[in-house]
C-alpha cells in the first residue's frame, strides 16, 4: 500500500492482539512502528522479531490510565523518530457482566482505559499534529459502540459509544489539520474476550468468540485508512465476522 512507508505510527496496547497485528502489518509495509504497552518483555520480543526482518520498531512502556506516562511516551516517540504521523489508540478492556452483578471496579477500569486512555493519547498527540499541520488519530471503538451489547455489555458499550462520539467531534474540530478514524470491529481474535472477572459472562463471551476473525483483519482496515491521500479522511470502518449478526 502506498502512503504507509516511512510514516511514524504509535500503537497503544501493542503487546498482543490487534495492536501487535497492526504493528507487524504496518512495519512490513515500511512504517516505523512505536509499540507501547505495560508488558515490556513482550514488546521487546516483538521489536526483536521485526528488526530481524529489517523493519523499524521501538518499544515503550506505557499505562494508558496514567496521563503523565502517556504524555512522556508520545514525547519520546517524537524525539526518537523526529515526528509522529499516526496515533492508534488501541488499548482497551472488555469486562462483560450484567449490571446487577455490580462489578464497579471493572466499570471504573473500562472508563479509565477505554475513554480516558483515548483522551490522554489525543491530548498528547494534538499539539504535535497542529505543529506539523498533519497527523492521524485512529481510535478503536467497536460494533458495541453502534448498538448496545446487552445483557452484559452495557458499560462496555457506553465506553465505546463515547469513543465513537469523541472521534466524530474531533474530526469536526480538526478541519483539514489532521485526520480522524474510528474503527469499529466485531468479534476479533485477541485477549479482549478474557477481560471479565465474572466467570459465567466470560464463558459466554468466549463461546461467542468462536466465530472471531483474525486480528490482521483490523490491521488491514487501519492500513487502508492510513494509506489514503492526505485529502481523503476515512472516518469510520465497521467490520465483523460474516457469521456475526450483532
């Protein structure tokens, strides 16, 4: 794909699943990838594998719920590579459980990661994009951000509706200064399905995810959005398994 080679791409939640698949897919097409997550050992392993293939990657330890940490990582990426072209806000938590179970700690965690983590990334990247007069924010929402997934996913859907709304509002504010894309996947193979502390709900989710499509499916969608000419802004991409009704 044209339009990817040479771009500096920071991917949160880059140690597994969608983030790892996106890093591998973009690096193979000439992007310089900065992968960030809490599991530094796993990040270093991915970077070593990419470098062995002659690709360019760097690892950064990141907790997206820590605003200062997010700002420091974004600044470090800009300093290390000289610029930042794309921020992929991928880190997420899907803790499915009926609201009557009162999994309030998990509600808090989803709000912190899925909403505040996205906002912290945006807050750190926007000044860079405005200085450069170019950039691309890609936020991972979900099909659950289009239709409420209930019972069990009410709070998760709430966080993903928020990501979709934030993305569209940011797009309108951005004008032609930078691009904004919301990616809304259905069931995709990743660790996301194991996020619930409620064992019964987790079993239901894991059974549902038997139809999941590979994480590279999302990576291809992200690459498509990035690869467009500067005057084309892909605002939303919805993708799901062919077998998925919801």
